[in-house]
C-alpha cells in the first residue's frame, strides 16, 4: 500500500511523534493511493467472507511502520463501499486515531472497559460517512489486562453484531503482546510493513509470533512506497531506525541503535 509524501511545506506538518504525515483517502487526490486501498478493501472483504468473525485486526512489527494510517484508510475504504464500519483504536499505549480524524480523546475504549463511560456516549458517529470511531481514551496502566478481560470480549461481541465490519488498530506485535491477545476475538490479522524500514527478520519474527498462537494472518501490506517505479530504479534504500525508537513510542527501553549495529555486523 502507498502512503503519500508530498512537498517540503507539507512535510513540516508531519506528526511530531511519528514523522508520518496523517492523510486519509477522502482528503487526497492520488490515484495510486486510493486504488491501492480499494484493492485492499476487495481482498479483505473476500477473505473475511469465509470467516465467522467480521473483526479485522491491523498491526505491525514495530512502531512507525504505518499501521494506524493504513487501518484508518482501510476502514474508510470499506465504509465507502456502503458498509457500516466501526474503527477502534486499541493502541492504549501510544494512540493515534484521534489525531488522524481530529477527535477529542477524553473518553474512549479505556473508559468503556473501565466502566466510566458507555458505548453510546463515547462513540464518534460518522467520522466519515458510514464510519464510526472509538478513540483510545486516557492511557491506562494495564492495557494487556483490559484486553484479556471478559468486558473486552463482551464489548467486541456486541459491536460486531451492530456493524458490518469492525477494524482494530493494535500495538506492534514485536513490542507488546496486546495484538496477539486481541487476535482471539478477530477474524484475521493484517500485518503492515514499511518500505525501507521493516526488515525480513522483523516480518519473520512477527509472523512467527502470530503462528505460535494460531492467528489467522490475512496478509501483509507494504506501506510507505513513495513511487513504485522510483523504488524499482533505486532499489531498497536503507533508512535509519533511530527515529522510530522503541522507548520513544512508550513501549519500553528497546535499543533501536543497537538493533541497527547488530544488523550491520552481519
């Protein structure tokens, strides 16, 4: 899948936290981007047609690989096919969806699970036509425990009956176990990888973890290709890992610089 990078002026508007421009397909005029998401939508709807669950989970190997933008745009693309869609920001450690859609985040998934709010007074109706959004809410001290709770199970069972599709934006697989914990509720997982950033070892580790707990992996989405033809001409350009640091995204003290050094010694 393609993520849009534009001129220098717009690059200055990049998110301070991720360095990735937050754009959604209803706001951009780029044929390759919109058609790419339509193709992804078709593939997802076809694959999910054979599942008992209508819940689609998006994750990545590490932070900064575009899973949140990809899950948001995928949800929008499905909604554009006249399907009623609910997008839930399940990244209760470093949430993004409220920024993508310009929503308030005082209440969200964490307050619903904590019984401090109800679905009805928390959901953001028609963030775009046919798409409702539940933001993360305040960051709790125990995300993994909340996801493993009976409350989470019942909540997803309820909303899956109210919508045609439910899309979950979950934390990176190689950083925390939240995505794998949530996979038992979903019909399948989409792994988002970023061109020039995600390595084969990253993908192998993510898929290995998913297979270990019998996750239904729907596929892998290639994200962050500025121009497909240019990418083929210039090859696989190496980008630094430092700016996508583990600790910077609130997932712990992983040393990304050391990760790069180990790779360079091979």
